[in-house]
C-alpha cells in the first residue's frame, strides 16, 4: 500500500479504483472487476457520508479539530458554526468543523481504516496468484 497524505487519501483511492475498473473492463476480466469496484466505491461513499455528517459534542469536536470547546462555543454564538443540538447541549457536524492550522490529523479514522481494508481486498481479488514451479515464479 502506498503511503499518502491524509487529505488526499479519498481522491487517491477513488482515482486508483477508477483506473483499475477501466483496466478490468478493457481486459474483460472474468471476475467482473468493474462491478466489484463500483460496489466498493458506493460503500466507500456511504461510509464517508456517514463519517462526515455525524454530530459531535463540543468535547469530541475539540479533539477532532484542535480548537477548544470554549472557542467552538464562541463560534456557535457568533453564527460561524451551526448548532444542531438543543439549548445548553450544542452539537456540531464533523464536516463543518474548522481545522486548526498546523494540527496533525488523527492517525487512523474508521473511514480510512475501512477504505484501506477495501483497497487490500480489491487488490487481492483482482491480482492473479503467481504460480511457482520448483520454487521459481512462472
């Protein structure tokens, strides 16, 4: 697996899968890899929508974006961040959080873990096993 920056992970994975899909369709692969990759892309999009649209408490949001809960509360009061919770119990959407400059992203989010696993599965499903004869690759 190629190591790629966090922010470009989704675009990299999508481009890689679309390239493999086109290659499999062109070669007429027996596993119908284009359908397989279409399903994986749909699953990946669903996981990403779920991950980015989830609601967080301010304490969870502060860990995710790098700003303190108090600063997020100030942004809510100023109208620069939407509040999806009830009075005195604010909730914010993950995908609307401001990102603090210079803050490193978490090492592995659930969505990235799923996408990496899917990439490995697709790679194993469409790569033919190498046959060996007397210990030498065929």
